[in-house]
């Protein structure tokens, strides 16, 4: 199992690379960034875990060397928000970064599982899909937008109300996209079920939808969530790797291209969007099936979903258009 982090020297990239270095399921870990990867790799190389670690910069065919033979590539490359910005404000810079990295994956590791963290996820995943399609190597079962941080926040914030001792033991589907009102937590479908006082529900939903802003504001211009994102990115990557290696019954929401995966057509029809995050059962080939939880939403959640669909459609078409009609 060769894993790659693209954007490995950044706020997310470094702690994510640390967690991947300690993962016993990984034999080789390649770090790629436009700066500092030799230093980050040298530092992590002293950790006595099995993964052999290398660091590459763009010079001397660094991207080709980093990506060749990769099984899984996680992308946290790109600029983060500052207070007052939306994720969509990052599109101008990050769209091109993701396009070029995914082009490099299409050329050097066309069979790799691709996990996209770079924002705006609602648009960067459609960009990746278009680049892979143009290169003739798009496999929708292998392309994931990482929305795990929304799930992690839902687990944490709901526990602050229910008092659950271990927040991770409550499974909460968080679906839709990854920005503001496109993020829809379905607390009615939590397992085990949770009881949220009605006067606390709206604030809880809002906190999950706008949890990213909380961190951006607290960091006062120094960036957005990095450590919690590294945890979430690692959690999702580890699940993909475990499923690929044969472990069964692994389910985690992710933002995928619905028409290309089993069970996805029905959800695309219900939502009117092709890219959407739903609980995904993972298997040896990536997505085994998308699980339709949309129909089970209660009336309050259905209203939230309507707002989500409207916002998401624009974000998705903006990403597709960026590749189809380059600026
Ligand atoms: P950062 O600025 O600390 O790190 C980004 C890294 O990307 C830098 O090291 C930079 O050199 C590198 N980079 C830039 N262009 C590159 C290229 N062409 N190839 C390779 N590397 C390149 O930012 P961060 O805090 O780590 O955030 C990274 C991205 O992740 C942002 O877009 C942020 O919005 C996003 N993010 C997403 C989620 C999520 O839930 N999906 C959560 C948090 C942050
Ligand atoms: C998050 O949800 O924390 C990330 O998408 C970063 C951000 O810009 O809020």
C-alpha cells in the first residue's frame, strides 16, 4: 500500500502525514508539495513505523516520482480561508491547483483512490471528475470528497447536549455538500437514537453547518481547521485502506459522483444533483454502494435538504464549467 499526500507541508498536510506514517497498513508514504517536503519527510523518517517515507518537490519530475505506483492519494493542497471569506472565495486559486494535481494523478497513478480535502470541496471534486474523464481514466468508485470533518463535528456537538461519554459511538449521517447550508446533519437517523430538545435543535444544526467558521474566526487570519481535519482525513483514509484490504461493513459518508456508483442513480433522482455526500459502504474496489438516507429524513430535515440542493447545484456546475470552458 503506497499512500501519497499532495500538499504535505501545510497545516493539514503535516499532521495528516504524521498519522499516515504511523499507520501499520501503509508500506510506503510519499509527500508532495511545492515547498518543504524534504524537511517534513526527514523529520517523519525517524519514526520507527514500517512505512518508508520520501519527500518530493515539483523539480526533477517530483510529482511523477511521488505519484507513480500510488494506491491512495490524499489532497489537502491549496489556500485556506481567512475570517470573512466563504469556501467559494478559494475557488480562484484552488481550482487550478486541484486540476493540475489530478492531471498528474491521471498520468502517473490512474488507478489510485483519490481523496480530496481542498476547498471548495463542492466544486473541486467535480473538477477532479472532469479531468479524469478527459483523460479517460475516471472511476467514480475511486473519487471521494472528504466530508468526514462534518461527521466528526456532528458527533462531538451532539454529545455536548446528550452527555454521551464517547461521542464516536453515535453514528450520525451528515449528507449533502461541504459548506454552510449544503451540510445537512440527519439527527433523526442517529444510531443509537438521540433526543435533542426542540429549543436546541436549530442551534445544533447551525453549529455543524458553520463549524468551520468557528475555527477560522478563532485562528484570526492564521488559517482554518488543520488538526481536526488531519484527524478526519486520516479516519477516512484508514477506512478506505481497510476496505480495500478486505475488511467488510465499513460505512462513512463521502461526497461522490452518484450516477457512477451502485445505488447512486436513485439518490441523484431524489436530490437533483449528481455530486452528493451520503453514507458510502466501502469495499475492495472503493465505493461498494451509496446508501439512500434522503427518503428517511423528517420534515424539518427535508426543508434543510431543499436549501442544500439549491446551493449545491451552482457549486457543482461551477466546477464542471471550469474544466469544460476554461477561463
Ligand atoms: P495550508 O496553506 O496550511 O497548506 C496548504 C499546502 O498546500 C501548503 O503547504 C502549500 O505549499 C501546498 N500547495 C499549494 N499549491 C500546491 C500544489 N500545486 N501542489 C502541491 N502542494 C501545493 O492550508 P491548510 O490549512 O492545510 O488547508 C488546505 C486546504 O484544505 C484548504 O483549501 C482548506 O480550505 C481545506 N480544508 C478542507 C477541509 C474539509 O473538510 N474538506 C477542512 C479543512 C481545510
Ligand atoms: C472546515 O470545515 O473546517 C473546512 O472546510 C475549512 C473551512 O474553510 O472552514
